[in-house]
């Protein structure tokens, strides 16, 4: 190591310490030596990013998504429990260079006998219309919607049927709500409410969801003699200022499928 003996004495300790850092393989100076602005951040900050927690995500899933140790995530974000996550929370991901898109763990649908799910025709019920909704969420299930609708004082799950998108239930999986089991209306008398999980203003209906919906509607239409003209989107109802079930929902294709199946 060469030292310029002509330099000011006050500079020598700093140069000596920096030289030790280089000799010991340390590429960065300690933060205390970088000034108030901290112009050279630690390596974990230099190559990290922030992730916004989506409802239903777990710390374990996030750690796998970014290939970062879960303990490192907890330390970087001062978390004392892996369960202490909330929707829209910002998490710092040390060492991640590019944020991958949110990809829920999709579940394949289990084959279902729709006639068994619907049950025999209830002679005391007078169902006359079928209305299609979307949840306007990226994930969900009958159980989750029921909890949310209870909080909103809607009497529990609003819909008679929920069709999953592979996040919390299988892709295209049909769940039967309590209103159908008890044969009670949701908000409009004689109207069967069916909700597909997803936001079809931003995404498209999966093949399994579409087939599940068409098959379910076919059975209901047949059992209760519901005409094609009485099948509608939520946004078609007078006074409803909404485009539910979303601009990408293939309503014309659905009607063509039902018309063809009726022949």
C-alpha cells in the first residue's frame, strides 16, 4: 500500500479505513462515511423493489415468487409474524430486479354434475329470469363473498351461484349459495343471480368458467322454462348504472351457445 506522505493529516485515517475495506473484499463504504444523503445504498437496496400485497397473498407465496428467503423478507420489512400482511401493503423485496406479475396459484376444476348441484325443480319457486354478474375482483369464492356481504349488511352471500376462476376455488367450479338451497330471492323476485369470479373489464372469462356458466344456465333454463329473452347481464337491468359483468364478457357468445343447446 502506497501512502502520499504529503497529504493533510486529517485525510490519512479516512484513506487508511477505505483501503482496509478494499483489501477485505468490501465493495461499498459504510453508510456513516457517505454523508447525509447516503449516495451509495447497501446492495439489498440497490437491487430491490417494492411489491404491493394483493388480497389473498401470503408471505410464503411472495417469497417464492421473487425467489427471496422469507426470513429475509421479514427482516427487511420489520415483520414479526409471517401472517401480518394486509391488502395494499407495500413490501420491500431485497435483491429483486424485476417485479413479476401477480399470478395466483390456479386450481383446476373438479368435474361436477350440474344437475345434482341444481337439484330437482322446486314446484313452489317461480324463477323467471337469469342475471349474470362478475365479482370485479381478481380472486374470490362463495365463502369470501359471503363474509364480505355480511359485513355490508346484505344478509350474506347475495348470489345464488358463484363460478370460480381457479384462485380460491377451481377454474369453472360452481358453488351453490345458501339462497339457492333455501330458494329465496336476492334482491329481485323470480331472478336467479349468478356471479363469475373475475374482473372482465380487465381480463377475459376462462374457457372453464364459460362452459360452467353455459351448462348451469342451460339446466336452469330448462327446469324453469326461462326464455332466452329473460337472460341478461346485470348492466341490462333498468336503473342499474353499471357495465357488469364487464366489457370483455362474451354475452353474445353465451346467448348463441344457449340458443344452439336449446335445439
